[in-house]
C-alpha cells in the first residue's frame, strides 16, 4: 500500500532559526496537504499542493511539491515560539481515494 | 459555522467496560473518518465512511472495535470490552466536496482505560 514518510521526526531549534520538514511518498501523488497540530490540539489544515513543482507561501511558511509529485517540503523562515507543534503531510495517491498521513515532524522552539 | 463536534472530550474508565465515542460531522460533508493517535503509533486511520456507508475498515484494530454511521449527522466508535492499550486520543474528521478538499478534525476524545 501507499506509504508516506516524513523526516525528521523531531526538530529542536532556537527562535529565529529556520526549519524544514520533508515528506516522501512511495507512489506518485495527485495532491498533498499539510496540517499543523498544536500541543494538545487537533490537526488543522494549512495548505494543499496539486501541480508538479508547485510552490506556495504563507507568510514565513513555504511549501513545495516535487517535480515528480512524490515528495514535498515545508520550510519555516525565522521560527517563532508560535510555530511549535507537529506538522503532518497527507498525500493522496493517483490511484487511491483517501489520503495517507505521514508520521509528522514535531517542532520545538527555544526562545 | 460549527466544526466537527466530538463527545466526550475526556473519558476515563476501567478495563472491560464499553466505551462509546460520538461524532457530528460538519453539515453537508459526505466523508467521515475515525483516527487514533498515540505517541508510539502516531495518527492511524481506523475507518472511513462515504455517504454513511463504511468504505474501508482495514485500520480497525480488532473485533472489539466497531463503528456506525446511522445518518449523515452522527457517527459512533465503540470499544467493547476496552483494554488499557486502547488509551489514546481519538479524532473524527470530515470532508465535503470530494477528496481534494481538506479534512476538518474535531477536538478529539482523550480516552484513558485503567
């Protein structure tokens, strides 16, 4: 079945440093979604990427979809304490209905 | 707009007891998902429904778990009998308008089996 791998599992940064999490799929994806889960909270949708090579930005967050549509990344510039949480990617294979969530990357930010 | 509503928010019970978790999806959404989240296993999809019909229950751990969706606005996840290893946060999520739409998660039920 489809597998979605995320790395790293954990990332500890000093406030102001950059952060990147990577998502890799075993199959070609029709789309990929990114979610953020604050500690004690629930996953909240951030963005969806659909096109090969697509890049989208939300303030300090930059999302990329690979040319082969099998990988994606989320980059945060100059992290803040409000960025703390677990970031999940969820990829939907071209031949499957439901999306598969990665294991998430948990970000901690030291002030 | 009301989001996905789950109840109870917290449940503490002794092993062997029956546990029922409830979910009300966003009105008009036609997909409903049940997830379980633990530190060890991450976010696991247990089962999902489309138009109230169970489509994929391959993630349901064992026969002690069952899920129903009697109508478009209500679903239950039942564990009978419960065991300590069932302790986790259980999330319900819904989608409306097709697979390309984002999943909307409820606040979850934090379940502790003693």
